[in-house]
C-alpha cells in the first residue's frame, strides 16, 4: 500500500485512555492541522513510546494510516518543555492554551501560525521571566486573529470612525469596540447587533491594542495593573465564550467540545 506511513511533528493537545492499554491522542501539526491517533500500549509501564506522547510534548512521529484510526508507530521527543512541568500554575496555563486550540481548531484544518503560536507559548511559559497570565491574554488575542475572529479595537465597528481616547463600549456580538457617540445617538440600531454591550476603559483598550499588535518580546515587558488586567481578562473570556457558543450551533462540534471538556477534567 502506498503512503501507508507518514511523518509529522506534533504537539499533544489532549490524550485519553483507549481500550486496555492504549491512548487516544489529539495532535496538532503544522501542516495537517489537528488529527487523532492511537498510541498502542502507551499506558504500559514498559512502553518506550509513553514519554514521547505526554500532554503538551512536541514530538516527531511516524504514523501509520489505519482503517478507522491512525496509529503512532514511532515517537521521539523534540521538546518536553520540562521547566513548565515543574510549576503547577504554569502547567495549568498550558492546559488552558491547549484546550483553546483544541476547541477553536477543527480537524484537518491546516493553520501553521496557530502551531507556531502554541509551540512558542509553551516555551515562553517555562521561562521564569514570563508572567503566565499576561502570556494567556497575548495568546487569546493572537489565536482569535489566526482563526478569523480578530476583535476590532481601532475604529468603531458600528460607524467606522477612529476611536477617541475615552471610555468606549465593547461587544463580542458586534466584533469589537463601539464608540460613545453611536451608543448615545443610535442606541436602538446599535442594540441590534450588539446585544452584549459593555463599557471598556481606555486603559483596557490600550492594553488590548498592545497585546494585539506587538510581538511577545515587547509584550512580555508590559506591566498591567491588576484592575486593567482583570478587565481585559473578563472581556476576552466573554469574547471567547461568545465565539465558541456560535460554533456550537454545529452539532458535530458540540459533541467534540463535550468530549474535550470531559477529557480535560479527567486529565
Ligand atoms: Zn461609531
């Protein structure tokens, strides 16, 4: 049979028990997107594969095409992100990043910028100088951009005018910021496509713009006060929940999501 075997590099997004001694892996690859494969015998203590298919591990894999599920036949660790594993808080953030990617990316949808973002973020998470919560906010904004949900933070989503440096409004439903003028003068029109309108402070808007447009090497030096950080975190959580909910209209995706959430709880 031709092309029965293929090589990929992958990050293990999720793993769950399968059968007696196997693991079902959800892998994220730069060229093939998200895929699933079985690591046979990976739960046996004697398995040579198990260490190379741990959660979040970046590995080089040789995979055999199967009739139903593909099978990992060879695995070699490229990066185990060891510094990350020594710190429970950072490990918790790694779960969060992997879960976000798993939920926003559908199977076999190639998206190499997301792969690079995840790979680099796992490396940065292990560095002492990294504030994990700040990295999570950076990751959220970048991920939204790479999956086509970039929030509009520079002009009003309703009228298109550049935003004034004042407090404005934010709506996940509308896809970004709406200025005071539109909210005050066209409240009914605005309400049609911005059912979740909420205030956004100038500080939070500036922080989100910075996170959206700068590279991590600049962002990492950012020192947000707790109040601003919490505001950005809350806005982004609502934004993410809004877009996941919209995707949940697809029944298939709903099932995937439930499976990933329950596997996440078990892990
Ligand atoms: Zn406007």
